[in-house]
């Protein structure tokens, strides 16, 4: 079951993101930043136990650009289409706000290609989006792949 995150979800989101942050697969986020952006997150809860096992954020950068970020599914629940459902939800959220372009920075471009994202040069993105990168352990040698989706594409 997918729903907008609440304050009660923040610690579980932080713990889940830390798993992949420790592996270097995504940018870990301080607990305070998750509280700051709690309204950006969608979470997936197991229907049976109500445990949060997946999350994804949609962060707005401009009136025409949003980012899908912090997409994570607990390792015990991968390959169950949870990440797909969360990504589709974030894309629909961007569409509901009338955002024409959504981007992501990822190590898994094949996953995002199924939603109509295409690879772009990171330099094509506005400088504002790199603010969080200064705290990344990989800064300034980022090796994530930048991808963008034009929302009017037929591959929604």
C-alpha cells in the first residue's frame, strides 16, 4: 500500500536509506533533512504488518523540473515491483502538478528507462540541484547517471 509519508515514517525512511547509503548506492540523508522533506516522500507499507518497506521522494526544483530521489526498497522485498509502483506514483504526482520534466540521478539506468527516462549529460541540469552533492562522499567525482523524462512522451 502506497501513501504519502508522515512524521511517523521518518525514522524508517532514514534507516532504509542508510542501508543503501552505506553501500554507496545512493546519497544518505541526515535525519533532519528527511524531516525537512517529509512531504516529498511516498512510502510503501506491507499490507499484512504495516511495516514500511519502500520509499521514494519527488522534489521540486523549478516550476518545470522535479527530481525522483531516495528511491529504496528494503533488501528483503526487492523484485516485488515495489520500486516500480513507487516510481509510477512519483511520476503521476509530477504530472498532477503539471511538471513537464522529471530527472533522476541513478546507478540503475535500465530501471528508469522502462518509464521513458533517457540518459543526459549531468551538466545539462541546473546548478541548483547539486547543493546536496557537497555532502556526498563521492564529491566531486560523482559517478551517478543523469536521466530525464519529458512528461509528454508516449512511454508513460
